C-alpha cells in the first residue's frame, strides 16, 4: 500500500475507502499529516484500521489517531463506536491494560523551592510508590474489601481516607464505572490484583514532576487551575496484573464462542461478542471492575505522592495546593450518546490508546470546566514534553469526542534497547536537568525519547484536525519509572 491508496480529505485527515478490503462496513478515518501517514503505512497499522471496520454494528468509521501504531487486534490509537443493538464488544478494542490512563495535580510551590529539593522529592516518591513488573504495595485488599473496591472505584479510596472529594469530581466517570460485577472476574485476576493497589506499572508508565513552560489559551488554563512556571505532578499507569488477566481471560474464551453468534473476523485478536449477549455482558462487567481498579490505583498513588510532597516540604498537602486537575482513561469501552445522521444514539465507544475529549457544555464534565471543554492530558515520556488540551465541539462531531493519547511508539521495545546500547539515558536526562529514578535493567533504554514519535508534531495534528486544542505544555524535571 502507498499513500496514493488513501483519499486525502484535508491536511490532517485521510480516509481508507471501504473498497480497500472485503467486509469493511465503514471507511477508515485516520487523523494524520503526510509525514505521519508514511509512518502508519510502514508500520502496517492501517491494516488493523481496515480489520476493525469489518466488525458488526460499527458506526461512521474505524478511527485512528495520529499516534497510531500496531497493537493487539485494534491498533493502539484506535476508536470504534458500536450500535448497542447490532454491535459487538471486543477485548482487543480495550487492550490488556484496561483503563491505562493519566492524571495531573498541581501545586502552589515556587519552582525554585522545588528545584532545590527535587532529588529529595523524587527519592521520596520512589520509596513510597512500588514500581515495575510484579511489584506489590503496602495495601492489600481481599474478599469483601476487594469486591467493594471493584464495584465502587475511587469512592473506595475516599472511604479509606486516600482521596479528597474534589478528586472524585475531577475523574472521568467520577472514578466509578457502573455495572461492575466482581463475580465475572476470575480468581486468578483477583489474586494478581490483591496487592498491586498503589503501584506503578512498567514500560511507559511513570510519575513525573513537571513545570509548565507554555500557556496557549489563558482563559481555559485559568479554569483548569494552570499557570506558567507552575510545578505539577503527572501519574501514568493502569490496572496492573488485574486488568491484564481480565483481558486475557475474555480474549481467549471469546475466540471459540464467536461462531455461535455468527461473527467472522479477519483476525482472531478481534474476538468479539454481541453487546447484549451473555458473553458480552460478562466481559463488560469484568472490564468495569478493571477500570475501577485502575482509578483506585492512580488515586492511591496520588495519595502517596501528596505524602511525599508533605515529607519533602514539611507542610500539609492542602497548604501546598496539591489539587487535582483531571484523570482520563486511555483504554476503555463506554456507553455514550452521540449524534448519528442527525439523531442522538446510544453507542458503545471503544477507545484503545485514545483519550476522551468531550467539548464544552458536556453534562459529563465538572461544573467549573463546562464552558471550556474537558481537560485532556497527553503524556510525553521522560525527556519530552506533555500537554494539557481541551476537548472541542468538533471532536464530538468528527471522532466521537476522542483524541490522541500520547506520542505513539516508532520503535519496538526490543529495537529501542538495541539502538540505545552503550548509552546512559539517565545521564543524558540529567544533562537536560531531569533527575530520574527507575527499576529494571533496560527500562531507560526501551523508554528513551527517541523510541517515540515527536509529541509536538502529534499535538499539531490533533489541533489541526480540531479534535482538541492546546492549553498548556509541561516539561519534565523529575521522573520515576517502573
């Protein structure tokens, strides 16, 4: 395939016509420019966009964000909305790290005060938040306590003294997906999740101390509580081994059950079940448990980070102004109402490596954000910038209220490790004024900034496509990696 096989709609949007592959029910809609389209072609991710377009009940298009790259079943950076009556739910459309997501909280600390104690702050966070593959935390939840956590999400953390009321209000879905049923979760998943609450995952997951170096939209930034030179903390992680097990359990079981529903997919990694079928309902109930687990995990990590700030600066978190901006999911399937052919319609929207980006006046937003659109948090990685965007009305029309979730990999982890051989990434970061702590022999190499696309370029494209708009840019000064 070449770029000439795609129809260019604008400088930031390309369509893969239904004629490209047998069985496509809708076109592929890719938000990208010419440079990124060539990357997408070389990665073969467009083939997964086409495969997703064959799923029963898919509406309008198989969407791809500019950070798209090859994933399990769905591309990472894929969005697909399904009719609730005729459509399917696919674990591959959510991913293994269910509700991998990101949250941001601010501080009132002068940047010079943080700079003088930055190493101490990062060291304290590193001690308080266990991180890496298989890491276990100091909070153990079993039996009824774990079931309560899985049903209630962030409210569990509030009830256990690890959240403020404003944290709940500023979390997508208020940190609780309805319909969660722990009885649809395997005992293996519960065992894996019982001791990983408040722990940071491996790979691209991180905790970063960041400084805002650019404000692009002053009124929106003020509404979000952001200002230039402000010190913030960003947390990027998900549902750990619990979510991984939930996805694995259902992705495997659905492969052999599709025939009973008359579902035929071009890739078994797209294993699906009708939304209203017993199998579909069971997966959605288990997925909701994993989503709630992830929101609790990020909430508890933020609680530990607040304690690290308190220990480092010898003041209470409330005096330090450690207020949450927002928390958004990157890997999730949710029931939402959107406009199709001029009519409001209930859909199941899969976002896999994509971020909800609801526009102004959305009833799902906290009151203080309603006039400005949803805060959208786009993490960079270690040496690169991160962004705060705002959702737009155009996103509601063009992408089911969705945008990118990061830069997107351009090197596999294996290739990155090989390419960075002999380099000390931590020393390179330190030369840029970024202090890092990490676990894992190859963590710094596989997550080096060069392994990812240019985040500034990705943001330029989503803003050009008008599916979100820039509010602020943050640069890292301290990093904790799993």
